[in-house]
């Protein structure tokens, strides 16, 4: 039962991360194109997601991952575990260094009416979100197939 609860929380946290990434990739360009207050609110929300939502999902993911490794008796040197830890660390760094400040910069550019800067910053933000999403999907694949278990 304990393992099932941990695994359920682990999977739910990955779903939360990926679901929000897909939502941002789908709606971000749409809100940016709408401009005005809609874009401003989206950019502010993106920064908030990076600071709060992803931190919660990442914390649950990391804690349940560690507990699952301990419960299942896998070696910390297993490839899928290394991939998972690496992706969580990279995701946290992207949140702190790219997504939170990027959302703030996008909101500031929108407030200033600097459409060219919004386009440039949106492009960078989207590229980082695509990379982050690809990394999370790679970690899912590694977990499912238990790479080098």
C-alpha cells in the first residue's frame, strides 16, 4: 500500500509538471498574440507558476522518487534514477534561472508596450519550455523502461 501511494503521488507530480508545460506551450503564444492585459496577466501567471506551482510539483516528485528508490531497493547508480534526478535538478534550475525571471521580463516588456521584446522573450521562453518538456518525457521513458536498472 505504501509503495502504491508513493508511486501514485510520483506519477501525479509528473502529470502536474507535464500538464502545465503543455498548457503553457499551447496557451502562451495565444495570450502573447492577444496582447494587452490578457498577455500581461499570462506572463505574470507564468512567473507565479515557476515560483510556486512547479516548486510544489518538483518537491513531491523528488521526495516520492527518493522514497520509491529506498522502498524498491534499487541502486542509486541505476541509469533511470540518475536520469530522474538530473531532470529534476535541471527543471529546478530552469525554473529559477529561466522561467521565473523570464515571466517577469515578459510582463515588464508587455507593460512597456515593447512588442519586439515580447516576441524575442516569448521565443526564448518557448524554446526553454520545449527543452524542459523533452527532458521530462525522456525521464518518463527512462522510468518506464528502467534504464540500466
